[in-house]
C-alpha cells in the first residue's frame, strides 16, 4: 500500500539459509561425535580402574598394562579438551594467546618423537630432520599441539603397517615441518574444506575417532605465528602437510 491506496506491488525478500543450515547440521553431528569420543575413553578408564580396585592380586604385568591404558586414555581426553578450549577462545573473538620463547627445533622434535612412540605400534614412523639446532621464537606448546593433531590424523587414516614420515628443513626465512602419510588421501573438493570447523572428509570411516576440529585448530595456531600451512593430497595416495614457521630475527 502507498498511504491508504493499494498499488498492487509486492515486495518479496529472499534469504538463502543454506550455509546456516549446513552449519547447524555440522554442529549437530559434532555434538553426537564429541559425546561419543568423550564417553568412550571415560567408560574404558572407569572399567579398568574398577578391575584394579576389585582384584588386588593381579599379576604385575597386567596391572601395569591396565594403568598404562588408563594413563593413555586420560591424556587423550586432555588433548581433546585442550582443542575445544582453544577453538572456543578463537570463536569468541579473543586472540589465541601465545607464550613465545626461543626454542630449538630439536626441542619440539623431542616431544614429537615421544608422542609417536606412545602411538599405535601398527604404524611405522620415520624421521628425517635437518638443521635441528635452528632456533625459533614460538609458543613451543602450541606448535607441538599443532604437530600432534597432524600426526594423529596421519595415523588414523593410514593402513596397518603404513609409514608416517616426519621431516624438517630450513629456508632463508622459515623452518618447515612436514608430515607425510600413506593414508586414504582426499579429493580436491575435500581439501577446500579441510580447515573448516567440524568438517570430516566423506572418505573417512565412520568408526574413525575425531570431532573435525584438529585441522581447524592447526590453522589457527600457524596463523597466529605468522606462518603458513600447505596440504598436498590425492585419493588413496596419502597426504603431506607442511608447516612453515618464520625464523626469529637472528635466524640462528
């Protein structure tokens, strides 16, 4: 109407809610997967703890096996919660807090080697590290967290007895960490979304644990350091993830 006179005109307003709908779907799937991934290790921890309490005469070897399992699952929960808290901070618009200190590449690799040693014995890890005395001004814990997420993904999607290669190199301005696997790989379209929150590739098995936050967190950490991340992948031919971190002023 124009004043009180009908004009016959109609205003039609359309709003495409496809992205909002997809995000809601992803969040719903995330809640279901996160609940499962949190509940499973808690149930296992409670079960093994109950066995230890109920059977005081367990053989020492079996007792250590149960305690090691509880220890591993507890740290797995801690790792997942760390990821959630870090991403929530970024999602709320707060900067990712970094505690930068000078550290050697070898210091980071030492933690990575230990992490790999605690993972599945069905995976073969190979290291090819160069210029390990190089120092960088980084948040060592956050960089380790990023590498841990990448390696964890490589292991999840690798075949039994598959090889995961961890290599390092140095350019004039950056130090690079590369993780190469022989896993299922990804299609080009999947690569476009690999850093999206809650995203899990269609090729990933439903039984594979994860909530689709790992690579999103990796990207946030690398960006906060002013670095770059690149992924090369082909279906059934594995993936290679390369982190490039800027050297400190001295580049020593």
